[in-house]
């Protein structure tokens, strides 16, 4: 019996409700045409259906974890698989999907940056958790899009928030010493969150790293911290900073470069003369991105 | 309609439908691999694989599955008429797998 796509969809929704990863697969092409449309799924140690050959099921089961990076919660791709042995060896095209619980964004510090950051991260589909030690800031009413808003004690900020490598953490507390306390906790975790960002000027970031080095952290550990967090968009307001952080999160997941597409694709240069086809993109200056605005802003350190 | 809503719609089907999924794509296409559309006997129920002529082609092929045609991959080439300025012209190729989706209580034989 071949589970129908409806049954597979129900199983996926069940897995997501339980917070588990599930892989689903369907044969889209095979020499043995009776296999086309055979479906199979795998979630932890549970599985169901078959792709029409136990050998093919085994090949796909062995491949799925490597096909999708562990930090990703969603994926879809097609691959050719060889299966069977000797005279029975054959190839099948299999379409595989990964569905996982949405990744989490933990914002530490419920101040003025946290509000737009919570909103834009929720729009990206992240489950947002906001932490602060001040009751008037850690108020659910301030963060309608958050999955949770928690009061914490900075002596043990993640006591009620268990973190794993799929998580994102952005430190935007009111004080650098609080950011530092969080950072030390995060870096000492056996499986630290995959994305750790901290806001700050170059000077403050440098001071943090000096302190980390004094406290015995290695440069490999220090490299886990994205600080200053965000892409260089030149923005300064809380909303602009939130967009810059969110843009870096997207880039982190999509393996983007962060450079403007106009420079990456260079359609005019390639196809309409100018600089010709080859060679690296010409470096744009801060001024050339200025657009019609009021011109370059004066440089100001982030608070 | 979000992906989750489409999954919920699919999971709660009452009548047989055809599920169309972009299983691979190359170049610039309106929707990417993993995008889905659910098609009923009288037309699209939910979702989209990009709209335009390409989608029409998929719906036409899907209708044949209601009559017992086997599941198959429909190749939609959006590179053809580059100058038409139709919203469907993006310059890419999509492979869309179409398969029969019976309500969950009736699994396939």
C-alpha cells in the first residue's frame, strides 16, 4: 500500500506539532515505471511507506541527513539514486523534502531594537523568544509577534530557555556586561547556537574579545560570535538595525553574499558594453550607494 | 496560502485531487523547488507553481490523471518566448511532478 500525499501531509503536520524533523520522498522517475509515485517518509527512528525497493529506501535514508544541513528546517531537492546490486542495479530519481520545526530567534534585551527585530524575525518565520530582567520591558504586550517573553536573571540568563545548534541568539541588552555574561554562557554550551550575534561598536566588540581571551576562550570560539551583528546597510534607527540583523540571518541560511544583486549580476556591464564581461565587480563606494537621500551620514557609533 | 496551510488542506482532502510539486528548477522561475499546487476536477484548489501559461500546461496534464493516467513529470520551459513580456516569462525551466492525491483514508493501492 502506498501512502497517499494526503497521509504524508498529515504525518508532516504531526511531526511539526511534536517539534520533530521529518523527511518525505517520492520517486519521480525510474526505469521500473511501477515505482514512479511510490512514497516514503522518515522521522527519527520512525518511517513509513516504501519507494518500491528496500535497497532504494536504505540509500535515501542514509543520504538525507547529509543532503540538508542540520540548521535548516525546510528543504526540497531531487537526486538520482543508484540502488540494488549486480543484475538488479538501477537508478531512480527521487524528490525529497525536509520539514522541521521553525528555527528560533532568542533576543536577549527587550529594549528599543528588540521591538522591530522581534517583528521582522517573526515575519521571516522564526519563533521569537524575548528575554529581559526588567518586568516593564519583558512585557508580552510589547512583543505581540513573540512566541514567548520571559523574565530572566542575568546570572543565569538561559535557565528557562534550552538552546541548541539550530537556534539564533542576538544580544541587545542594555549593558555590555550583561551581553558579556550571556556570551560566556553561550560559548560554554556543549552545542552552542548556530547563530550568535552581539550588537556593538568596533571598540566595544574589541573590548569583549579581549575579555574573552583573558577568560581563556580560543579564537575559534570567538569566531562563533557575529559582532557587530548585521549587514552593513548604513542604517541607524532601531528598525534599520533590525532589518540589517534580519538580512544577515537570511544570508546565513541561504548562503548569500550580502552584496547588492546589481553588482553580483552586472547585467548592464555584461550585456550592454561598459566594462566587458570578465573581471571582478567594480567596488562601489559608500557614496555610490547614497541614492537620492541626503548624502552620506556622519559616522556614529551604535549605542 | 502558506505552505503549512496547503499541507493542512492536503491532509484534510475529502475528494481525490492532483498534487503538483516543483521537484527541480533551473534558471529564473517564478516559484522554486518545493512549491506546490493542489488541483481538483474543476480547477485549482490551492497553491501555485507560478501562474501563467506554464501553470495552464500543468493543470491540463493533471486532468488526465483523474482519468487514470500515471504520475509523471511535466517539464515547463519558460525560456521560449523571451520577448513576450508575459508575467510567466522568466527564463527558466521547471520540472513539475504531478501525482494523484487521494483522501488520507483511501491510500493508493
